C-alpha cells in the first residue's frame, strides 16, 4: 500500500511540473503558412533544367543530373513582402540557393529563371546566406571575412536553418540564427520562391542531393515580425555592384552632386529645371517644351565604344530621352542638342508615340525618329522604375529595356544612312557618325527621374 502511495505522489509531482513547464512555453503568434503539404509537390512547378525533385514526409529532395542547366522548383504563387524560414541539408560537393522575388518570362532569355538568390555554399568560401542576382547582376552581397560568425555558422552534413526577410527594398538573411546579409536594393518587388539544384559538370557526381523541410512563410503584415540585425546594410542605389566594379564599370552620376555633368549649352550645371532628391536626378515639369527650362545636361567627358545603363521613371504623359554621341557645338540655338537618342516616353498618353519618320519610331526605347523598338518590349507601369541599356561597339548599337533587347543597328551602314536621309536629322552633316561624344539626359519639360547611371568604356 505504501508503494502505491509513493508512485501516486511521484505521478502527481511529475504532472504538476509538466503543467507548470508547459504553461511557460510561448506559442509563436506569427501567422506562419506552410509551403509544403506533406507528401505532394502541390503548389510547386519545376523550371529550367532536368534535375529531379521528390517529397516524402514533408521533406523535398532535389537530385543532380548531368548535362542540364540549373533547375528550380518554384512556387506557383508570387510573393512581395514576406518572411521565409526553412531548413536545408546539402551534400558538401554541391552549390545551391533559395530564389526569392524571382521570375521566368518568355521574353526574358527564353524564360530563364532570374532574380534574387540566397546562396547555399558548403565550400571553403563559406558564402552561405549571401545574396546573388541569378542571371542578372551576379553578386550583390557576399559574406565577407569581417562577418566571421556567419562564415562559421554553416554546419556540414547537417540541417541548417535560414531566415529570409524581404520587406520593401530591404532583404535580410540569417543562417542558424546568425545575421548574414543586409541588402537595400530596389530591383524587383515581387516574384516566386524557388529551390535550386545547381548544374554539375566534369567530374562532379550525378545523383548528389539537397533537401529542404519546414518551409514556412509570413505574408500578413511581415513588418510586425521583422527582426533587427547588427549588420551594416549594403546599398546598391547609385553604387557599383561587386561584379560591375570588377569588370570596369564606372558611376556616371554619384547620386549626390552635379559632378561630371553640365548644361548642354552652359559651362556649368543648370541653376533651375533640375533637382537632386533622395538619390534621384529629376527633370522638373515646365509645360512640356523642349529644353525651355533648365535645358539638357551632358557629361563633361566624351565616350567612344561604351556600355551605358540608366534607370528612369516616368510621370503620366512624360517625354524625355538619353542621347549619345552628342556634340554640343551642333545646334546652339533653340531646342535640344543633337545626337542619337534612346527615347523615353509615356507611349499611352503622349502624342509622339504615334508620330515619327517611321510609325512608332518615337515610342519608348526606340532610336528616336529612326527605328521603332520591338512592340513586345517589357515596360513597367508609369511611376515605376525601368532600366535602359545601350551598348555601342565597332558601330554596332543595341537598345535594351528591362534586360531585353528591343532593337539593333549599324552606325554608318547603308540602311542607317538611308533612314537619316529621310528624317529630320538630314540637315545635320554626319549625324550619328562621331567617333566620340557626350552622353545627354534630356529636359523636355516633363517630370522624369533618373538613378543608377553607369558606364563602361569599351575602348582598347
């Protein structure tokens, strides 16, 4: 009887301790939603290469296949602002990553997956949880030697945990609770989430695997659940990325001053008509007249063969342009300085979209008044940023819009000279044939904003 009583007392004490302990366990109040339903890949689609994916007991496993491009298992749903957590285990010989805010469009390199990638790197380099821009700008945020804790946080042959916050223009990452990356970049606001199986080559072994589990996301007011980080942010606005700097790109505008620029018909920068605000170079509205307020601005330097990239943002009905091979000694009278022009225009509202020597040759990204840009060009809505890219090498010129080529031509070719002879430029001798010239941003009397103005000289 005493033995039964003692056992009963022990059971009561154990139950009391358990209840007390359980009452102190805090339930996570965050509105997490699982992205794995258990034993199916419902809600996910494979893109890119031919690596394989399987799922069992809530664990997704990707397996390498030789001679195939990078493969991605992507969510069918796109996400803008979110907090994502997941666990992963990777073979030490592999490289992988988590795509966020990524996309796959038919017009973009035949549908290749592109966008932000949170790196999975089991190599000695130890850049896990760094941020790579897949199929675009490459490395945006590596894990430097100064962040020793993050470099040491990865666990070989074990499960590792990532936390990824993408809120507004800010992306933050943690690996096994250690802060790893802090990036401020406004390139892409929304896209799918993807699990990468990297391509393998040479002696890399086919059949190696990476697994993911406990994939969950917060999309309901993620700012409320955001964590602070001890890291200093890397800001890409008006800065060169890691790979741009390595490959010889230069800032054409520093984001703060008028250094390197002057009025096209002035010895200094215009005193009116332009302003610098929040890292943006802005043409102020003045009624839509051409060069009637502050006037065009040009670089103080001249360029021959080059690559140029400029982010621009239009207001409703706005008109502007990026000119190249500009000689400011031509046309010192009224109107804009003369040069080849990458047109910037609100095609829907501005009447110029229906004008031009050739119909459509004054639409956005066209070679103004000469060659119409591809009508299927990818253009973001008015009020959002677009990226213009121009490359001119050995007289071959291409216009790109948002990473897609929209036209190309040969300076000085018979076809080019014929177009010029039939246009309003016929009055200017040797139009478009300068070996070197200035870069120009046009004041057409409408509010247009510019940032991330960068150039790479291709001259030998």
